[in-house]
C-alpha cells in the first residue's frame, strides 16, 4: 500500500466535471510512514551487525578488524547499546538505535573517518 503512488487513489469529483484531486497530503503521510519504517529497519540491521561483529571477534580475536567507516559506526552503536547476552526486552534498544539513525549520528560518525563523505 505504501509503495504505490498516491495519485492512483484519486477519484473524480463534482459529478465528473473536475477530475483532478490533489493527493499531496496523502503522499506526504505515506512518505512519512515509509521513512519511519526505514528507520526501524536500519535500527534492527545495525544492532544485528554489531552483535555479529562481537560474535566474530569472540571467535577470531585480533584478526577480526573493522574498516575505516565500520569502526566508528560500531563504536557509536556500542556506546548506546551494549552487547546483548541474554533474552531481554528489545524495544528500548531499538528505539535508541532508531534515534541514532533518524538523527544521522551514524552518518556523521562514519563521515568523520572516511574520505568520500555524504553531505547531510
């Protein structure tokens, strides 16, 4: 539903005399929901990646090195969400990560270390 253009939902008005209805507000609401969904997805992916890095480091030790951009992202994540060893409620961690994504803190942390930077 969120992936199709809002203009598809337009309907004729005024006995088919006017056939254009602005769907701008609907498109904006859909866009906001898509952005919220992407923030949640990225939060989950980044948390899972940090966990995976920790598991890899347990197995490989010093051999498990991170790249120039990955290390600052990992460090930022771990400053806000520690390694999860046991079952626990995930929502607080996910919300913390979502805020890091939404505030572009991850991008700024990576940009500080890599040559080719994304402008915000």
